[in-house]
C-alpha cells in the first residue's frame, strides 16, 4: 500500500510537469505582430515564362552561383537570370561565348547533351547548338514558388510565377 501511494505521487508529479507546457499564460509572445517581407516579387505570366529561354550576347555577372563543366564548356549560374557559357578549349584562357537566358533559373544539370534547368517553378529539358536553344520538355509546377530572400512566401495570381525579388 505504501508503494502504491509512492507510485501515484511520482506519476502525478510527472504528469503535472508534462502538462505544464499546455497551460495558458498571457504574455507578449502569445500573439506576435504580423511581419511582412521587405522584398517585392518580380513575376512573369505562364506564357512569358515558357517563351523566355534563349541565347544572348555575353553579359556581366550579377550574382554568381554554381559552376558546371561539360566537355569543353563551363556554365556559371547567374542566379534568377540564366547561365554564362564559357568555351574552355584552352583551359589557360577560357572565353565567355554567350549567355543562356532563363529567368528564375537557379540550377542546372547536364546528361549527355540535354541540359536540365529548374526555371522558377518548372523543370525544363533543353539543348543548344550553335547558339540555338531547343526546349524538349517542360514539367510545370515541379517546384514551389520562390521564397523571398528573407524567407517569406508571397501570394501571386494563378498564372503568375515569381522569377526574382527586388
């Protein structure tokens, strides 16, 4: 009988400790003030996004990202803008030859001669030859909408896609 009282006391004490976090206490942290992103999204319509991939003249790097090497080419990501293409036939002096424009793109992978790009919310398979780009396949909405640089999600229209932030 004495052991039973002892176990009841220990059980009651542990239950009280566990349930303490469930008690309502009024305080400053109960209802935090809503915060909003200080960034504004740059959006494209679905039609604009799907027609936006193409080659252009070399341009200045704005925000360098990942580097990908394939055969005698080097691809350097310019975040949310596209990819700088270098001819690396002479590794001592790589030459910037063009820019693969793909708004909203942040990463790429290459298998055989197909380049896979995550362009904003889509996964796109392309190839390029002699500065001509061919889109082979686009999987729409393979990725979620981009978050702002400070981590906030922004609501946009049904056919609007966030490609960058300002």
